[in-house]
C-alpha cells in the first residue's frame, strides 16, 4: 500500500511524492507575443515541491487560443520565454509538464485576430460568452458558430499539437499533457452534440474517439509516449457539451490509448465515481485523479489523500489549494492549516469556471 507522500515513477521521471499541481489557467502571459514572463518563472519555482507541476494550458497554434493573455507554444519566441521557467523549476528540484490545449469552438474572431475564425468538429456554437479584449471593462461577446474542420484540417491540427509538443521538450519541459477535458477541442470531438460529423471522425463511439486517439499517437511518435499524458473529464458539461453515452465512450477511449503513456489524468465530475472506478480498473498505467465525487468535494484537498491509500489513484492532482499554498505538499504532510485561495481575484473574475473546477456552479444547482 502506498501513501500520497511516497515516490512514484512516470516515464523516465521519479516523483518524490504523489501530489501533482493541477493545470490552472492564469491569463498572465503579458510577454511579447503571449510569451511567459519573469513573474511566471517565480510562480512555478515556488511550487517546485509538488511531485509534478502541470502548467497552465498553452495553445499549440494561434487559432487554438480561447482566452485573453493565455500563453502559446507555437513560435520560437515563446519557446525561449519558457526556458527560464523550466530551468528555475529544475534548479529548485522540481519536475514540470506543459499542458497543451486547443479551445476549438470556445473562441472568437476578435480574440484571435489576423482574420482567424474558431474551428471545431462541427458548425455548432458553444454556450456562453467569451471575453475578446484585455483590460477593463471586460468586453464579452457570444461564441460564434465555428468553422467545421475538414479532414485535412484535422490532420493539420494534429500536426500543430505534435510541433508544439516538440517545442515543449526543446523549452526544457519534462513532458506534455494533452488537454482532453473541460469542453475544449478534444472533448468537442467526444461530445454527442458538438460533434455532428458523418465521416470517420463522428457518429459512433469509434468515430468520436478517433481524433483524440490519433492525436495521442502522433504526439507520442514525436516526443515518446513515456513523456506524454492525456487529461479527460468524463461527463463535464462545460460550454453546453453533452455525453449521453459516456459509460461506453470513455472505456472505449482508454482501451484505444497506448499503455506506455506517462499517466492518464482524470478530472472527476460529481456523480461519476462509478465511472472513475471503472476507468481505474481498465487503465493499467499510472492513474492521476483530480477527485470530486460530489460537489462538496471541491476543492480537492486533504480529505481526498486517502484515495491513494485506498488504491483508487496513483497520483492526486490538486489545483485550488496550490494557489495560496505554494508549500502545499509540506502542509499536507504535516497537517498544517491551509491558506484559502481567492480564486476570483486569481482569475480576475472572468474565466468560464474557476481553478480546477470549471462547472462547479452548475454542479451545485
């Protein structure tokens, strides 16, 4: 039996503990061309005692951006800006993965600029509003109907991810996590109401899992499966997504993924502990869990540490508590009190959902 404070190996890395820092959108990429800044270097360095840091989401292409001031990893300037971050984390004894995220339909032409338009599996608009300009007061507009990706554009998008993953390794990251959760592009392909395609990338469960499977395979071929992970959030309804067949969908996805991945990262949506248990049973690799069996479990923290002892998870990912507790691992180990995070200030009040739980307001209704 293991505890959350025991070491574990993922790919070539040995983590000193099983507490990961979950990816937390920050919207502070104020460097030229949406590059990382010295403030970001210090932010991640402070949290280097986490078993693994997973960065805020980085868009793999210009059209993949979904929020103002989020960082990219699609040009040389951005790569260079992340090198001080990875160096600082490593010098502090930490390990850090870059999370790559394509927002898909959850964007707007005014946010993207350059004549770009959001893309998605099908021409179905997301629910909600998007902030299109920085500064105050915020300017928000409804999500537009996206352009449906052609099969060639799907291949190009996968290539963008693979290129960005290679840039992440070049920038000094220990690995890459693909964001397949929260209603963004990967989950849009998995969805039953955002993906209305009638070709090989839609329709049946086998069709709807094809994009994430091909994406994982392509990135693994570029950087090695042992340095690659996938994050999913079965049952997440962010931006109006529906997954009516998720108990068939996600087991099929897991069965199709390479077993050599560094880990599988599950963001658990309330009411789906039975599916979490089933995925844990099916996945024989390292299983990372951001646990929320019920709405009152948010934010994930000390009460969930027993899930490693119980065998439900190999690694626990905590988000909110890392905001105000850079020394979270030490506090959890000693049982010390935790500072409370002011997540509305952290996100400047306009992220679609806050910290590591984007649809908690819905879950509490």
